[in-house]
C-alpha cells in the first residue's frame, strides 16, 4: 500500500480523487462534500475514525459604537 500512497497538503484529498489521480481519499466530510466529482461514502470504522471538535470563544469587543 505504501507504494501507492500519495500524500497531499491540506484539504486536497477530494480534489486529487476528483481529478482521477487517486481512487480513495481520506478527509473531513466538510472538505469532501463541496468538491465536484468526489463522493462522500461515510465515516471510517470506529477504531480508525477520529472526531474533530470545533469550538469558538467570542472575544469582547475592544471598542463600543456609541450613537
């Protein structure tokens, strides 16, 4: 398998598959869905899957707008 592996930077796995340069790509669903020619097949099995949790902490505004 190592001889057939193509490592691509960033979120380009779906684009490489869509161009026909690879048969399988692994990436986040949100990176695969918008790529024309790529199809999201589903999550990896439990022991191979990982979850990315996104969080946000709104900053207090530095300046307030007054009328």
